[in-house]
């Protein structure tokens, strides 16, 4: 198991991620990834576009997205029925790992190229309002890693944008990309099961500093060559099959309220395959109720009182309809 670098309570997201990248490159053939250099000297890792990628590559990408502060695995479970393989994620620094790094919150689109950036690069650029609430600084980072859910590498304009925002030369940047339709991409998205719970907790105004630990799992669906179906399956795996447990400080009443509000079924848009919802809103992500993006089932433990509150549950009918 990898050990994240934490010194005097300070986590080093970018250094941790770079170590995992270096390991990926050492094992590129086994992981099915391909390394090259872009026009500006940036490192490019194809993890599932033209390169085959796979589950192991996807697990590494999730670890990178979390800045090395997450434990990620794939496990078989007979209780999963038709989808016995699940992705498990755990972090003892969930706010920093999930919201400070993993969340795909940086728009790195340019022209016809559309991509949202995730990974520890976000904590260097700090372009998002979310970082007003996350007091993390890594001023001495010498390199950074950007993960893109895309079928092609970024154009030079995107590389320049990232370089300018982080103050790092292009040669010090690594862009990892894999499309949703790939096995790597499927693992990478399902591996966000804990992250979506943290993001919804933030939307619900639950204090981030009260969340002290967390774990999540969701079934891994088969990838699909059609982008819309692939996107639908990976989102539905979390929305209708995800399970998360959070450990929080503070009054038990706050933990109970969070548990009641956190599951996806509290959303107005719950109850249809995500692909159908996406089409109904004409492809506008921002028109979809943001509270839909959360796990199906949640347990919240109030660590100071020892009470645990549970809400929600898997929707097997929707999983059958969506996951294939």
C-alpha cells in the first residue's frame, strides 16, 4: 500500500500524485497506458483512448485524482448480483482528497475541446470559489497532474492555461486522459462515489471541517461504446447503487439530518436512468438537480456520541434498467 506524504500535518497532494504517475510510467506496459510529450513539452498519458487501459489503470487514476490521500481497490462481492465487481474508496482526509483534488471543478474547455479538470492541479490553480473554504496551500510544488475525462489530449491553449494558473512550466505538467467509454474511464468515474457525497454535503451547508473520515463503494458497470450510455451507466452506478459512510464531529442531530438529506432519492429528478434525464434536459448538466449526484445509500456516524444514522438504499430495478 502506498504511503501519502504528510509532514507536520501538511499533506502534499501534488507530490503524492507525481509518485503515482512515476509508478504508472514504470509499469506502463502492464497497465496498458502510453506516455508521450505534447507540443509544449507537457507529459501526456493516454490511459484508455488509443491505449487499452484497464481496471488497474483506472484505480491508479482515482488515486491520482485524490492526491494520494485515498485508498482505492476493486473487489468482488457475490451480493452485488449481476455486477459483482465494485470500486471501493476510502480516505481519512476526505475533504482535501475529494473536494480539494478529485472533484472535476475546473473548466478546461477550448473551442470544440471540452474537458473538466480534476486532480491536485486544482489546489495549485485555486480558480474555483470552493477553495475559499479549503485552506490548503502547496507553494513548493515542482510538478502537477491533471486528469481529463476525454478521448484526446488537450490542445496547447489548455496547456498554456494550466501553466499560467499554476506558475509551472509545461514540462512540469502531466495530463492523463481517458474517455468515459473506456474501462479506465468507467473506474475513474465510479471511483467518485465518496466525492459526490462530500460535494452534496457541502451543498447542504454541512460544515466541511466536521467531516473527519469516509468510505464509499459502487458497482462497476460494463463500459459502452456510446458516450451517452457509458456516461449514464457510470452515473447510475452511484445514484442507484452507491453506498457511503461518513464519520462526522458535532451534534448527533446534525449527523441525523445529513443522513436523511444525502441519498440521491431526495432529488426531484430521481427515478429515471441518467441518460434519459440528460436527454430530457437537452444535454444541459446544469439544468439537472445537483442533488441527484449522490450515492443511493448513506450512513453517517456521529463520532462523539457513537450513533449512526442510515438512509436510502440501492434501487435494483433502476440498476437492471441502466447497467445492462
